[in-house]
C-alpha cells in the first residue's frame, strides 16, 4: 500500500505539472495580465490541475504515514517497544508539513482563479488595476508556498533516505541522497523550466522506489 501511494503521488503530480506546462498556467507574477487571462481561458484544466496537485500531497502524506505504521507493526511482531528513530520522526514532520503547505497553496490558487474570473468580466480600468495588484501579490505568495513546501518535502525525503540505509535498501538510499541534492538546487533556481528539469530525477526516484516497494512487498 505504501508503494502504491507513492506511485499515485507521482502520477498525480506529473499529470498536474504536464497540464501546467501545456496550458501556460505557471506561477509567473511578473506577467500578471497574461496569467489572469490564461487562468480564465483555461479554467477547467486549471481546476483539474489543482485537484491533482492536492491529491498528490495527500498521497505523499499517506505514504510516510503508512511507512511509520509498518515500522510500528514490525515492532509489535518483534515484541519490542515502538521507538521511532530521529530520522523517521524528522521525515514525518517535514513531509507532512510540506504536504500541508502545498495543500494550503492550492487552496490559495482557487482564490486566484476567482480573481481571474472577475478580471475577465470587468472593463473598469481602476478595478482591473486593483485586481492585477491583488493577483500579483497572491501569485508571489503562492510561489513562495510552492518553494517552502517543496523544500520541506525534499529534506524530509533526505531523512527518509537515512532511514533506508538502516534497512536492505542501501542503493535506493544513496541514489536518493544524490537526486534529493539536485532537487534542493531546483528549489532555488529562478528559471521555472530548469527547476522542473532538476526536480524530475527526484520524482523518477520516488516512482522507482514505489514500484520496488510494490513488487517486492518489502518496504523498510
């Protein structure tokens, strides 16, 4: 189940990113007029993208929760007290926090969609300017939310990789540390397309990890 949840996370997030790039609805506050026009023009794809984005965050939270539950059940089978390691505790805190931040970010994007609706339906110049300023500030906030949530998740998986070292998934652990390092760089790169490219190896690693967990039925 844990493996399937991370696979579902990858599919949801990858599809969401695809919709964002195809329809040009990235978070670009510097180009607020085109952004608002695009959000209204492609309101249905944007809504689907947000739903997929929220789903991916929920699947991610489910994944780390299931991992913790599996470790807890193993401790019961071994008749040992459940004492989660420091790396597991930190991984839970960071990944769940990052998922919540991204969900809140998506809720804010639904509000931006409403700004786009008002913008498309008005001809009052002063009102349009007000909407542009409001929408721009919201996009800046949303962009910060993505950065914070992504950083929390990537660092959370860094601690999860440390947890993998203790199990029989050492190769996944070390390859994970490598791609996570690249993903952290992606969060500070100003170019959106480059950032997506740098983040992709991390996502592929998560997918491969999920497939491995599912096929081998050996999680941790």
